[in-house]
C-alpha cells in the first residue's frame, strides 16, 4: 500500500502501536517498544 498523505500513514501506524499494547502485557518488550517507537515517530514527525 502506498500512502499519499501523512495522516493516512499515521493513522495506520498508530493502530499498530495501539494493537501492540492491547495484545501484550505492560512489562513486555513489545509493549515497551511500541511506546518508544511512537514517541520517536512523533518527535521526527514534528521536526518536518
């Protein structure tokens, strides 16, 4: 799938992060990594 707009990409990306947190325990690596990756994405997006 190709994204033509950043907001469409972001919506799907946030769904991935949310699903990772929904399906795993808070102390799991996947859960913690989803938080870190979301923060990194937001920081980089805001630099654009």
